[in-house]
């Protein structure tokens, strides 16, 4: 069993998900405060950890790397199906918020899964893969 090692977490809820044949322990961000905080303030994720953002309505949402300490893969999900992947998204230390790159999916989504950088490539994740949330 893998221990979760998160710091500065604003999330109160965790769950397990399955993606590309792998089980992951994820923090759930399902309100504005948790979604704004995201992974900011943490120093790393292991290959078995992530953060799952849940949204009540489908939309094309943009994410940034504000106050991030490490790169991540952003997996864009609609109705539990992977619809887009932004791999190896890098932090941009020292840039003001208005100059940070924004990342967005190619279509409206209702979930986002943030994983350790390179996870998608290491595990063969592809468009059309299904997310199972426990």
C-alpha cells in the first residue's frame, strides 16, 4: 500500500480511480477553493497519485501552472472518457499570473485528472481510454 505524501492540500476528500489499467489514489477537488488551489504548494506526486477535478457542468476550462513546483500531465475527461491529454506541462516560476501559459482541452469536459509528468506516456494512455472512479 502506498502512503499519500501531499503537502499544503486543501482537499478534504480522496478516492481511488482506475485509468489505463492502473489504480491511482487521488485528491478530489470539487469546489472552487480546492480547484483554485489545485496542486499548488506541493513538491511532487508519485506515479500512484493525482488530483481529480470534478465540475458540475461541461465546459472548455483552462488551467495554468500558478505556484507549481513540478511538471504534470493534464488529462481532460468528458463523461469518464479521455478526450485530450496535455503531457509534461512545465511550471513557469517567476512569471506574473497574466503571463502564465494557459492549457485547455479541444472540447468541453466535466473532469480533469492531473498526474505526475510523463505518466501518460509511461502507461500508454490514449484518447478514448475510460476513467473508473470508485
